[in-house]
C-alpha cells in the first residue's frame, strides 16, 4: 500500500518548489464475445515522479520504483533539469502562491473482495442470461474494466494527498442482424467504486438489459433521420459529451493560451440564459461525483469551476502556471494518469446544471424533431466545432415519440447549439465510463440534464 510510504523523509531534498508523487494504477480487463473469453488481463503500473520549478522552468523525472534511492535520484534529476533550462533562458518568473491543503480519500471497498475467478463467473452469468432469454441475437459482448488509481503526493509547500480512486465498469453490447447488416446497442453499467461495490449480483443488471433489448428491436426496424437542422432533445449522455468535448476543452487555460475560441469570449454571452455549465471538483448536490478530486496532482485544493453562468462565459480551468498567467487562483484541474505523466489541465466532472422542465414536457413541445439518446465516439476542436455519432434515437411527431432512427451524426458549433437551447430538464444523470485523451488518457465524469436545442443531423 502506498498509504504507508512516508514521503516527508525526503523533504530535506526539496531545495526549490517541488512536487513528489508516488502512484500505482491497477487494471483488470475481462471480455466475452458470444460467450467466448477473448480477454483476461491483469496488470499494475507504478513508480515515482518529481517536478521541480526554478523561476518558471520545470524539470521532470520519473522512475518505475518506490524505493528511497529511486526517489532521491528522481528529485536530483528533476532539479538538474529545471536548473539547466533556467540557465539557458535566465528569465525569472514569480513564484507560485504557497498552499498546503491536506486530504486523504481511500475508497477501497469495505466488502469482501472477489477473486478474479468470481468476477469471471459473474460475467459468465450475465452472458448466460442474455443468450438464454434472447436467442435471436446474432452476437453479444460483455466487457469488464476495473481500474484502481492509488497515489500519494507531497509538495515543498507542505500540501499532501493520499487517494485510492477506483472505477469498475461493465459494458454490454447486444447485436441483431437485419437484412444482412448488424444492428447494435452498447450500454455501460457501474462507475465509481470497486467491483464489489457496483456489482453484487448479476440480477441487478437484468432489467436494464431487457430495456436495451427492447430498444434494439425498435432500432432493427429504424428509419433514416431526415438530414438538416432539426429541433432535438439531447439526452443527458449526449448533452454531457457536448459539454465535455466541445465546450470543456475550449476553456482549459492551456488551450486558451494556444488559441482556443473561448479566449475571446470571457465575460460575454455564449449560450442561452438557461445554460449554466460547471466542472465539478468532487460533489454535486451533496453526493460524490464519478471522479472526485479533492486535491489535484500539483497539491492544489480542488474547487468547482463555473464555466458558464446563465449563458455568460465566466471562467477557465487552471493549473498553477496558467492561474499565474491570468492572475487568478488555480482551480485544482492539474491531473496525471500514470506516474510517468506530468500533470496537465484536465476536466473532472463536467456537466450542464439541471433546469426546470420534465422530459415529458420537452417531448410534447416538439412537433417534428428527434429525441437523441445514446452517443458513440466523436471529435471536437478548439473552435468548438464538433461531430458526434448517435447510436440510439427516436423521431418525435406531434409531441409524441415515434419510430427509432438508424445510426446518425450530429454536428455544428457547440456555442451556437447552446445559444439555441429553449428547455433544460430537471434531472442530473452522470456517465462514468469515459476516458479523455488529451495527450494522456484520464478518467472523467460527464453528464447533466437533457437539453432541447436546434442541431444539424446527418441523414442517409
């Protein structure tokens, strides 16, 4: 356990601003396709990293070891690197404002741990339920991913953190064949917590599997969506990916400095007054978010970042260096995935704030449009232009849900889409199965309410 490492014994080696981090990521992945085991892997990656700042110049070093000699060598190497860079430029930046928060968060399960064999039996039982109840499926997949991220941090300012942040997800894919073509829906289950916390009995998944199969039957008879700008309801998962990919990245301060469109919008109206968007640090409505960050990987106290408030762009997400540049306080958004990664400005739990409308009210308000439910992969850039896949959706005719639609895409400028929002649902729904891939992977939480807006759909 990294929890037992006493990092303070190395603090006498801190001659400049220094961040010392020991970290271990433990992963377990199991996959069944059509009942056949195609993946069963378990691995652990861990070590030490050190960052040193000399008058604005960073030195970094890492080593795949936890012993004292390795930590000492990493501190010395990072210090050398920082001093070397500073000597070549010889420019002086002001030092960071000292801060020394301390926090401990150990989310290791308090239940009896499952063996790898027991987890395998759980996955097989879920697969057996699917094949026995729905023999007409042409294929089925059950994938399980468990990740424990354990880290301990100490800075020269005295900030300290121990965290064990687990996540366990089961993805289930149901596939039918229609006219020689596969029709597929994939749904995730689980989130924050170890496997024992999220998956105590396979029976707890059966109701949602049944709902997914019913959607699949309707999708097998689906029509093509009509191409063009349409009035649509984006359900929470789609609204969440829009908030994260197409808005969130534009307001990460390092990307703002790199030319993001959001750099020109601070203090200006960028969305409907119904839209407020927040990157939550660790809690929403008194409950822990999917990826709770209390102290970030620079030792900064993590705070909620109100990105958009009542349609106005209010702030960016910062690490220590960008906060110094913009003359604001750091927000605790510096995160690293592996021990050998340097912390980057990253989102934590990004979501639109719920409004006052019910889903039924939103559906009944649309004469001719679409209810878009399930996203697939997509892309966005720092202009807020995006394109996302939609793998589950329905037409809306005269205020009622109609036929399912085939896989399609939505695209546009995210700020324009948010400008057109006319209703926001009153429920917050989180999605916890995502990774964000900005130079390095990182776990993120996304979600929010459903939103009603105008958006461009792909057609046939």
